[in-house]
């Protein structure tokens, strides 16, 4: 018989924690859900830092900069040989408002409250008012932070609505702010801040941000995929198991870990599990490292997830020529289902979720206005001198399409679209033969996932009971923040990554070290 006094189970566990027992919580078998046992102890820690950041894209960089500025020793693990993730590939749009210097310089009034009203309504079902509030309240500060890092925005505004700004102009409408439904909720203001440079300028945005990470002395390891979180017996995340220089290494995180490893659109199994309709899309917007590894690592450590069924789904009719918005978008039953002037994510989502086989119907007058470049990307399902003939050619229900066109034309001749409130600039009857049916299927929709780990307003990762997983933070597409049923406007994803990445970096650096 043992001479030691009998210990309760709780005391035994505490004793284990004091001895440094750890469990490994990971991407594969969700082993982190199992209790810690001495066999899970790393033999030794190969490296250590105050803060370990997983993934060096927008969110990871923002977290590393803020943690480093707060005095933490930061180690960054990046799976690829180069940094930047989707952030370096992006269009260089950052959704900011509430009265940024650029908005003011170009003559637009905005307030945080105004921006909040729009974003909350636009983000739709599942939006979290507190997270949207944080985004809006941190927006002007994000602008100043970017400018201080060396990012420049030209003091100019480009009219129209853009998902990707084709010029070097600084400010654009990129969401649904001007659309009738949202204009009634909040006075519109353009909030797409476009990093100065030609067209899509993620590659211009990225270098000053990366330089910011280097400036705080963060140690960056490339080709270093994180594989598992290391969790002690009290459930605190205390490190990361990663492959560094081809070897498995345990990296101790004295204060905590920030997961910024992107979304999961490149992981078909996860897409099939969480948002299967998005398998209809043939275009992932992102990189192959968006395989959900960060989300799975967090889940392995006990994290909850949020809004996993939602995604950014983009298909902007106006991208092929603004004139196309004067046409009508119908499905294979010949029904209209959305105002054609909506921001492309509203259209994309409607296609993916309800109308995967669809067509834009235009007449000759509209077709003549579409630029040749836009036409190059379009294919015709049919062309005919009457709507019933066109419907037969495109395999749309002929009677229904004729009804739809007649109903639309009658009201359009008065400049009205009572069904979908399309802006009157685009409301014209379709009456000039021949008519065209342009293929516009869900397969053309580009998507990335917007659900992820559940985080608090402080970017702490939360468990299924709504409590923080100690020592664990997340940001960017690795977490759910603002974008819910809908994507409020181009620039929101980089905005979320930077705003919540910064919050995560400050929060993790302020944690008490566990060793
Ligand atoms: C072509 C294109 C245009 C876009 N345009 C815009 C735009 O203009 N505005 C906008 O707001 N959004 C845009 N987006 C979306 C936006 O770029 C991303 O959603 C956003 O940048 C995501 O930031 P992030 O930090 O979460 O992820 P990322 O920037 O992708 O960074 C994640 C990083 O984590 C690394 N990583 C992954 N797994 C691991 C692991 N296990 N261990 C270590 N490292 C790992 C990846 O290699 C990557 O470097 C665009 C996307 C694309 C592809």
C-alpha cells in the first residue's frame, strides 16, 4: 500500500499540471479533447517565445506587430516559403469608415454610428452587433495605423461600384450602400479604401505590413506548418507542435498562441461538411493553405466554431460591363430572384443557395453597350428574335420567361422595379431584338469561407460554454468576426483580419506568462 495520503481526482490533476503535464491538441484526431497524460509531454521545448503566431497573412502580421510593440517576444510560423497568404493576393481594398481622413478629403461624411447601421444590416442573419460595433469603432484607427506603417491611399474617389478598383483611385463604393434597401437604413458613404497603385494592389499593401512585423523583431520561420496546439492539463494552450526546418519541434508560448491560418475553402471535406452548397462554385478565392488547419487546431483544443455555413460568394454582373445590370437575371424557371444592381456577394449567394442555373437576359441595345473585354468572358445560352424562342433555345420555361419579361417591361417603361427596387438608372424595358440569354451559373461564383473559430470581442477563442480557451486567440478567416449571412462590402475581410489581428496581438501580449 502507498504511504502517500489519498488524493482526490482534482488534486491529482492539479499535481499533474504543476509538473507541467501537457496534451497535444491537433488538426487530425482531435486528440486535444482527451485528458492530459504524462505520455503526451514533450521531451523538451525546442524553442520558446512569449507569443506564437500561426500564419503570416494579414491577421498574423497585425497580431505580431501589436504583440511585439507591447514588448512580447514573438515567433511567427508560416507554412509557405513566402509570407502574405491571401492578403498579398487581394485587390488592395480595405473597408474602413466612420470619417477616415480619406473620406473627409474626398468630401464624404460618415460616422461610426452610420457605418455600424449599414454594416449590421448588410451582414445579415447571424451578425453579432458587438463585433460589428468593434469593427466600426476601430476603423479610423486602422486607417491611421496603415498610413503610419507606410501604406498610401490616393486622395481621390472613383464613381460607380467596384469589387476591384481598376484605377489607382483611393476611395470607392464596394458594397450595397447605395442599394435602395440599405440607403433607407443608413445614409450611404463609400468605404472601400483602395491602396494606391494600379488595379489590384494587395502586393502594394503587403510589404509595409510585413516590414512592420520585422521591425518589432519577430522571429519568422518559413515552410514551418503548425500541426498541433500543446495544451496543459488545466486546458491552457502553452505551445505549438510545428515542423521547422523539416523537423518536428515543440515551441513554447509563454503567454499564448494566436491562430491566423486562414479559412477552409480549399478543403473539400470541410466544405462538404459545413457549407455543401458551395461545392457548386468552381472558383475558390484564396490559397491552397486555406485548408482549415487553424480551425481544426483550435477545435482540437476545445474551441467552438461559429457561422461555418456562410461564405463570401461573389458574382458581380457589373464586372463584365455596368450595362449588363440593365438586363434581368432569371433562373431556369424564368423567374427573377434579386435586383441585378446588388453588390456581387448578394447575387453570388442567391445563385449558390437557390438558383444555380441562371441567365442574364438582355436585348440588343444593352448587348451593344457591353464592352468587348466583358463579352470575352461571357457565353451565350441562346439568341432569338422573341422571348419564347429565346427561352426554348436556353432551356428556360418559355411561358414563365415571357410572363417575367412582360411584367418587368410594363413597369420598366415607367422607370419602376417594384419587385426588386433596382436603381432607376438601370431600369429599361427589354424590347430591341434580338434578345440574348447569357449563361450565369453558380459555378462562376468565387467563394471563400467566413465562418471559423468562435471568438470574443477581445479575439479570445471561446469554447462551447462561451468561456475563453486560456492562452488562445484567433483572427482573420481563421475566426468568425463580422461577415455573417452576407459580406458587407469588398475590403471587409482584410479589415476584419487587421482589426481583430491587432486586438488579438494586444490581448495575448497582456496575458500573464504561465512559465
Ligand atoms: C484574389 C483575391 C482578391 C481579394 N481581394 C480582397 C480585397 O480587396 N479586400 C478584402 O478585404 N479581401 C479580399 N480578399 C480576401 C482576403 O484577401 C482574405 O480573406 C484575407 O486576406 C484573409 O486574411 P488572413 O490573415 O485571415 O489569411 P491569409 O492572408 O491567407 O493568411 C493566412 C496565412 O496562414 C498560413 N498558414 C495556413 N495554415 C498554416 C499552418 N498550419 N501553419 C502555419 N501557417 C499556416 C498561410 O500560408 C497564410 O500565409 C481577396 C482574396 C483573393 C484571393
